[in-house]
């Protein structure tokens, strides 16, 4: 006699067994695919870290560091030069003023320009004494010239007149 009675086992249909095995196979397949993706991710991240390390090593190349330093130096010089150009006063008004008041028979050489004082100092040569006299009158009567100092002229053997000149231009030219 049996203590625990054995009941009739229910018979499973073959379709239920087939679905069980198909489900178990799909579960194992999804686990293997997930493991494969994790392994690929791990391998690729290792390759990515290796590539990043190689790029960092190349960034620390002495030649590249020297090039960066040269670029920084050139950038600083360019910035300094740009600042100087922005703060400078143009000498173009001096030359346009000279052009407007200079007699056609008078030539200037050894021109020195003081931007701060608005002064032009030069050596003048007139073709003759008449051109020299007319030039002095033009300087004295010009509204763009504040003061003109012309003195100590010398007459050359060919009749030309040499003279030093110092002109202070009006502030109106620089506004």
C-alpha cells in the first residue's frame, strides 16, 4: 500500500512541449545575443580608449608643442601690432596739407613729422627767389597752417634758394 497516492498524470500535448522548447530556445538565443553585444561593446570601448590614448600621445609631440608656442607668439605679436595700429594717428593729413600749400617750384627734403606737435620740419629748395617769396606768403596766409618758420635762406649759383622750414598745422585737419 502506498502512503501517497499517485494520481493519474495529465498528459501534455506535443504542441505544449514544442512551445516550451521553442520558448526555452528563444530565451537561450536572446541571452547569447546579449552576451555577444556586451562582448562587442567591451572590445570596441577598449579600441576607443586605445585610439584616445594614441591621440593624446600625438598631442604631446615636441614638434606640435613647439608649433603651438610659435602660433601663440605670432598671435601675441599680431595682437600688439593691431593695438598699435588702432591707437596711432595717421600722417595722411600732413601730406595732404603739404600738397595743398606747396608751390609747384618748391621741393622739400629731409621731412620730419611730429604727430603729437602737429609739426613738419624740412629742408626746402625753391627754383628761384620769386618762388621762395611766394611760398613764404602761401605759408603765412594759409588757414591750415598755425605757424610757419622760414629763415636763413641761401641762394645757390644756379639761382635756387635753399631754406629750412618748420610748419605747425591747425588742429582742424585732425578732427
